[in-house]
C-alpha cells in the first residue's frame, strides 16, 4: 500500500523519501530522494531532522522542500521498528524524532504499522486505512467499526477511516513503471533534485581517494559519502578509545605532511607510524620510538633548530602518537612541546578520548583549543567534551566500527569513515 501511495505522489510531481525495507525500487525515479533502511538510524534521523529544519552542525544539502518548492512525501514502513531503531540515537532522544517531524514539518507522511497506536503516533495521524481480516475481534482492536469488522480476506481489502463515514475499499496495485510528469523533468537538474543522503561506506581504501598538496583527505562520508578533508596547516587532534583507528588516522596525516615536505619529526612507539613516514620521506625525518626524556629532548632540539623553515611556507609539523602517555612520562618535554605549538610548530597527535576530554593544560589542551581533528568512536563517553560539540546525532548506534568517526573543524561536523592507509 505504501508503494501505491508513493507511486501516486511521484506521478503528480512530488518528491518522495522512503524509510524501511522493501522500498528500494522507488529509488530509480528522478523524483525520489533518500531511500534508507530502518536499520540505518543515523541516516534516518538526519533525513527527518533536515526536514524539520535542524542541521546538527552539519552543512545543509540542497534539495530540501524549502529550496525546491516541491511538495514532499515521506513513506515509513514498519513504523514501530523504525521508532525503536531511532531510540538508540541521541541518548534516547532519537525516539522522538519522528513525532517531532510529524508535528513541526510541512512534509506529508504515510506510515505503515501493525498496531492501533501507530507506534504512539496516533495523535499525529489523520486518515487511516486498516487492512481487514476475517476475524472481527482483531479488526475491532485495530479501530475498525463493528459493522465492517471481519469483512477482509482478499489481499488489499481495507477499511478507510477518514473524516466521513468508514468505507470498505480495495487497495490499488502500484504501477511498476510510473510516468514522469512534464514538470518533474526539472527534478533531474541539480537545483531541483530531492535531497539524497548516501550511506557512509563501511570501508574506504586510501588509494581510491584524491590527494593533493592542499587539504588532506582522511576518508569518505558526509551526506554524499564523498571525500572528507581537513584544511592544510595547523594542528590536528585524533581521539578515540583503543582499537578505534587512531594510529591508522595518524598514519594518513603523517604521510601527507611528509609528502608535503613539512614533517620534521615523529614520536611514536607504534612502529607502523614511523614506517609509514619512512616510506615517503626516507631518513630525512627523525623518528623517535621510545618515550624517554633524552630521546624526546633530542628531537625537540632538532625541530627547534629548523623553525620556521618548511616547504612551501607551511608550519613545521611534529607527529605524536599517544600524546596523553607522552605527557605523563615526559612532563617537562611535553610542556616544551606545548610551547612550540603556541609559536611555530603544528602538532598532529593522537590520544584516548578520556584523556583529551580532561586535559586542562599542556599540549593536549593546546590542541583541544584549536577545535580541529577527528573524533573516533563518537559514542564513547567524553567525546562531546573534547571539542565542545554534541555528536550524538552523528553517531551510528551499536558496536563501534574501526575508523568510523566525526571530523571536526571549528563549527563544521562531518561523519566519516577513515581510509585505510595505502
């Protein structure tokens, strides 16, 4: 039945978005926007909140009703399951997203559910079509008047409950190939196309992403699942719990700095970070593999002697893996590193989320103040405190995926899947 409603709306030139399983065939029509499975709670919430006027710190894409002027329909299959999936978002606030959009958005909705309360949304529902059965008690429990109860049987037989008298009806079969009305042809143009939110990819190969001398592309994501980059210059803080992909992200950033000729030194006990740099820069970049005051001091002396010279006028870059541990083991050297960052050196570093969120002084605090970096596993406690942004609406519920996070650059927030280093 939802498919029939959606096809009818498309034939009339409406934009249609679909939430739920079994609606993927609607995506082929130029008037169809986002088609998302109910299990993708983050993307579902993003669509609903955009339609309700919220952007959650992310850029607003084109194709929203206010920009296109087109009437818009959202079809939601198995509304109970959709609302249950949404409740895992926003610390439980996601359960109200659908109700808020129904109440506040000018968009039309068509919902399909299995219960008379429509997942607690009955107050927001106008006309209802109840698919009837031959069991009078079941029909009455779903809101069918006694006189029409039990008259079902053939697939699609329903009772129409609208402003007038209830009517027994037969649901039409949707046209498998709806025509495109003349005024819908403009929907194929970018200025008038409905918003289409793409899924953030599960895996991203570093070789598949464009890289240049400017911004460093760290992965793919955002509303279009395209390349996500950090602007060149300045420090970067990568945070996340163990196993979230911190070292992988740091390798990408270190390789880019080495290729640009700006990298001056690496402090990392994880050998993969130093090896990635050596593969690009050879022996011209000093790599320290032990967190000892003597080794760190020697590197800082070397870096201080080269400041401010760097390729292309960029600030010299120092990369530190596990900066929170370095700050504990080499206290004086960490303070000196913080002083260099305030003046001449761009620090690119990683830390656990908890340590970064609690840092009030030293190099970690200096990097936090820049509000520039990557928050991995953003559902981890303290993630919102690192850069002062609420990340709940950009977080995929469930088990964390290595490399899944949020790129933060000032007020700009972008969900991302970090690329595997080439």
